[in-house]
């Protein structure tokens, strides 16, 4: 038995067999070849396209329940589009170097510059560059990819280091814990482990030397310890601690299945952000009072044509039936910016986040909007549906959207199709102009829901996916809190209600502040619901 110290980056206790994980290295020699430059460019472009597709899939799988973690991979996509990096690669290709060497040399140069920086955050970003590099090289060279997605049995993974894509691809049922020799407290691996609620300890010196494949170990993600080959006494102690933690978690989940009131008797709805019918089950398990944000983009992404009305109707109906009479806010199509749909054939915006996105897309493509509204209205007969328009900037957008909704209601009435004639309609407040004009906008809707992710981005004029500008992502800054306060007060003045469905809603450091600002509803990733409810009940 041996005790090894490390740094805890994700809480929890696990007991299991160790699985040593070593990424196979790709050896690239500095050499030239006789392949023509244009052919090399084609190979490069195809490799980039394939790599982008893989990273986009990871992003899509994470963005609903782990939006902050998903941004890791959104940022990785930027490396593949970086003009300076591409210029370096093409320069080497012109000199006759092989595609693989040109890529590796250029990526290593950029990663090396980041590793020299004093700032720990930027040092960690060098790992992201290398992660993208390895994925791109494997696609170029058609080499098999190492993966943690198909491990046999339940194991505790031990590695020198883990790339973000390693952690994102793990099978959460089979991975009991993560141990790395490298520190990386601010690494994306640490962030993802915490998001997935997998115990993780980093900075464990000599882990690969002292831990053997198949060895029984204990990972203590609370005190940052690893115990190899524990004796029965230690093992029993940790089994007891583990059971206690799991019981507390179970009790927390059970207590969250009741409505949430502050000590003064004020009711706060705690709802879930979901992206597909499958997510509804997790939300219900965690005690969601309803759905505060049903992202409908999943129906439109990863396909060659838009979904039919019937397909959308079924997807909305399933969730509404699962939540019975609890509210389900269905956000109309929110694409553009970071979410592109090739088959819609929109021109590329020079600045996507300030371009055609959200409600702007719907009002430009009224055919899509009408189809979606009909599907939502039809589904509203099977539960308590609410409609929400994203990215509203001015009242004219709300008026036009509402007029189309009225048209669709009349059409369904003429066809004698049942729907909720009093369905509530709301807007997302993501743009400062909407927050500052909330009192006027409230006249046209039943509720306002504040999307703090974009509201912060637009207030600070800083792309939240840009690592260099991460210091400007401050959702608790007084300027953001003031915009939230203005929105809530204006909405209440008109007898309407206001919620928050951005990442801030699930941040336990912000719960008390948001409740004190008068917010009526908080919508978040399902896993955060029990913890937020517990805090509210103590306020």
C-alpha cells in the first residue's frame, strides 16, 4: 500500500482497477518530397475539413448540458482557421516540405510561443494546439486514433497528461476517475472532469511508475490523494466515505423534486436547459420544475435539409408529455454565429456574432419559421408549451414574429387542429439594447429570459470563445448585474415575469445575487439543479 499526493481538480471518491493510458506518438521527420504544391494544398484542406467535422461533433455533444466546456472545442476550431498558422504551413509547402512536417512545424512554433508565456492560462492553451495538431496529423496520415470511448469495464484512467479531446470522448459509465502526472489545474481536462462529475487528481508525480495496469487503487478527489493496493481497513474506510457522499447526493436529488421557495415564501422556478428529448429524462431526474430553454437547433444540425413539420412536432410533443403540465419554453431556431447550417446557403458574415443569427434568420427565412411555429403550436396541445424568440434587438422584430404567429394560429384554426390558444410568448434578452428597452418590449410578450452568455459578450464587445479575451468574460461585473436589474424591474412593472437561462443561472456563486435582483426563474444544466435549489431554500 502506498499513498501518493496530488492536486484535486474534481471532487469525489472512486475505487477500482487502474488503466494506464498512453497516446501513441506520431513520428514526423523533417523532409521534402516531389508532390506538387496544389496537390499538397488539397491534402491539407481535406484534412482540415475532416478535423473540423470531428471537433464540431464533440462541440455539439457538449453544448447543451455543458456549454462552457463546449467552448473549449469551439476555440479549437479557430486554430484551423488561423490565417497566420495557415500562412506558415503554406510557406513550408511551397519550399517542398511534406504536408505532415509543414503542419507539425507550424503548430509547434505557435505552441512553443505560448509555452514561453508566464501566464498559466496561456501555457495551458498550448495543449489545445497540440491536441488539434495530433487530430489533424492522424487525419492527414490516415493513422488510427487512440480513444477513451471504448474501454473494457470500469477503470480509473492513469496518464502522463490528457488532451481535451481525450476527456471529452470518455465513456462516462466506464471511467471511474482520472489521474495525471501533469498538473494543469486550469487545464481543459480538469474543467471537463469537473463538468462530468468524475473524480480527478492531477500533478501526481511518478503515477505511471508507481501504478501498474490492473492494480487496485483509490482516487480521493476530495483530499487529492491516490492509494495503491489499499489494505482492507483503508478500503472499508473509503467505501464508507464514498457511500456517505452518494447518499448525500441522492438526498439532495430527492429534495430537489419539490417546488423551491425562499425562507420568506417567495417561489423561484428552477428549470432545465435541454437540447433534445433524451435530455428531458435527466432534467426530470434532477428535479427540474420545467424546461427554461429547449434548444431546437439539434433538429436542424448535422443533416442535408431542414426537418419537416411532423418531425419537429414529434420532438416537441415528447418533451411536453414528459413534463406533463410543467412549463416547457421552446426557443425558436437560433443559428448563426457559432452555429452554421450549410443547406440554408447564407453568405458568410465577416463577424458572425454580429451578423444574421437568431430571430434575424427566422425573419429572413419565414418558410422555416412558419413550419416551426406550426409544429410548436400543434405540440402545445400536449402540455404547457411556451415560445421564445432569440436575439431580439428591437420591438419591430417582436411585432413581426408575433404577426407570423397569429397567422399560424389562424391557419391551424381553419384546419380545425387543436393547440393552446393562450400559449405564452417570450423573448431572450441577450443584447444590451433589449435590456435597456425591456419596459417597451414587455408590452409585446408574456416574459423575458436573460441569456447572460451573449449579454456579457455583447456588453464587453469581446468574443467569449476567444481565449485571449477570456479576462473580459465577467458575467458578475456590475455592468451585467445592472442590465439584469433593469430588465427584471421593467418586466415586473408591466406585470410580467423574468428569468435567466444563461450559464450564470447555474453558478452557485450567483444564486443569491440573482434572487435578490428579483429574478423569478433560473434555468440551467440539469446536473446543477439540486445544488441551486438547496441554496435558494436557505435564502
